[in-house]
C-alpha cells in the first residue's frame, strides 16, 4: 500500500512541501562501492515528460533532467547513455511501468532507467520521478515532490539520494558542503560550496589569513584558525547566525577538529611552550590535554566512534602519523614509509586514514588503521595534499597544483575519476567536507 508522508522543509525563508510516494526495493545490490574495480552501470535518463506541455513546463522539465544527470554522473557510478541512441520517447510512450517498453531500453544497453513527469502551476512544480531496472522491468524507487520551481535542485538531489541509497545501501553526500581556503579576495579566506563545487560563497571576512576549516558533526558550526588579531587564534562560528566564540590562549591556537557527535573539539595550543593537542568545549574552554610529549603534536582527526584520534607528531624525528586509543591511553605510530607524512583524515567508515605523504612531491595516500594496505592515490601530477572524505566515504576531495595554481579536486576512495571541482580567482586549498546537512 502506498504511504504518503508530508514533510515541511525550510529553505532560506521559504517553505516547500515534499510528498513522498511508495517504492519497491530491489532484491540485490546493484553497485558495490567497496570494490576498486567497480563497473559503471549504463543508465538512461530521457527528457522528463511535460504533463501539460506549456512552455514553462517544457523548460523546467529540460532543466530538471539535466540537473539529475549531472548529479548522478558526479558519483562515478554510472555510464550515462547518449539520448541519440534512445528508441523510446517518454513524451509519447509514458513514464510508468505499464507504459514502458523495457526491451527498447535493454537493446541499447541500458540497465537502469529514470523517467520523470513535470506539472507546473504558476511558480510551483510537481515532479514524479522513477528509477527502473530495465532487465527486470520493475520499479526500484518512485517519488513525488511538490514545491517551488526555485527548489527543483533540492528536489532532484533528494531523489538522487534515494537512488544511491537503493543501489548502494549508502545515503551518499548530496546534502553536504565543502569548506575550503581561497585567495579570491586577495587574502586567505574560508569559502563554502556545494558537494559538486556549485554555489561557492565566502564565509569569513577576516581580511587576513584564515585556514584549517572544521565542521561540527551537525554541520551548524565551523571552527577555523585566523590571524585577524595578529596571531593564530581559533574561532568557532555558527554557519548561519552571528554567534562566534574565540580561543586566544597565549601562543598558537590552530588545527581544530570536532569530536564526533559531541559539542567538543580537539586543537593544538602552545600556551605551555610546547605544541600539544587539547580537548575543548564548543565555546573554547579547555577540558583536558590529549597529548603530552616534547615536540610538535598537530592535525588531530577522530575515528567515527570518537574512541581514537590520529594526529601528526615529530616525536620520533620527522613528521609521522600516530593513533591514540582513549580506552587504553596507548599511542602507536601508524606511518613508517617516507620521512614526511601529515594531514591525516579518518574515513567515515572507520577503516582507513587518508593523508599527505612526501616522496619528492606531495601525494595523497590511504592506509588501513592497522597500518596495512598502504596505497598511493595520486602520481606525478604536481603537489596533492589535504585529503578529506565525503560523508559516505566513497570520495576524497583534495587540493592539487597539477594545472598550475592550487585547485580543489575530487576522486573516488580508490583514486579513480580524478577531476577538478571548481575554479575561482586565486588559489584554493585546504578542503574540508561537511557531514550530511539539511537544506
């Protein structure tokens, strides 16, 4: 029986409604995102059907299908088929299971098919979107969305989240953001963009050097380091409100990292004369010291369960990555290959740590938390650094100088499909992927 669930979604100062229809579950996994040799699935996305064929509706239909293709293509999971090869036209043949001739899709190699229907009334739109398994001739997932035309991208992304969930078992990252450092304003400021590089906006206005952005677990706060008062201090700033907390202990206050699912963060402070990592409240009050060793301890990153912390230390000579287990208080060295390994980032799945290693050039590497299965993901393409994982652990964003100025790039967790995320004036560095956040 089809269940209908109404949700009120606030976007900026507007409200729109999403009406979810029922769905059918597939009986096997279509995409194994844990396989480094994952095969891309052929997917057909015809133009969405205009249900009343007015001019505005036709334009909205075309825009919506283009957004969906671009969104799903970003994942690297699909081989999007050329529409010139299509033998069916949903405008004439229909978009439901009963009206689709699935043989017309399988014969051109399509294993999955997405159809859409659009009905525009004034400045509102109703979308009906469906994902089909063409070989089974069955519906995998179907949804209906109502809202303003200006919110069509949000609706499409919600459907794409459903698609990815039903094909992989993961929710994906379509509601996530990426913070990064850019010199577009002539000084180093923190910017925020959507997961795919669109909608970049300046976040800090320090007119100085701001870097080390770090998202809270709920995506509502950004901690970062800035020199706007003449020395490196940490600022904890709400994403949409004017609330800001300031950590200005004597000496350096740098490299914040939020503990998972808590209102606390780790950061490197040097007020004692040595650079140690401390645990702080979300308002900047010191709770306790997490490291205590002569030398530099910096760049903390937490395991997803918050029971361990990886960090960089030169306690054994050169910068290397260590892991502290808070249950036993033991600290063990993780990296041994190379004499310069920094910028660790713990995978959301908990099994791997990405980091920057230097072997003449800077490159992105991934290693198991047990120290095994070391893989170098970038090769011979400038300096590559500052890896950060997507919320589902399937992608890694990083900065690279492979085209000259430093830009933000993204690749799969296995190093494939490396591509530039965005281009802005100046240089872009130090990306940090957010958790899944609500629109």
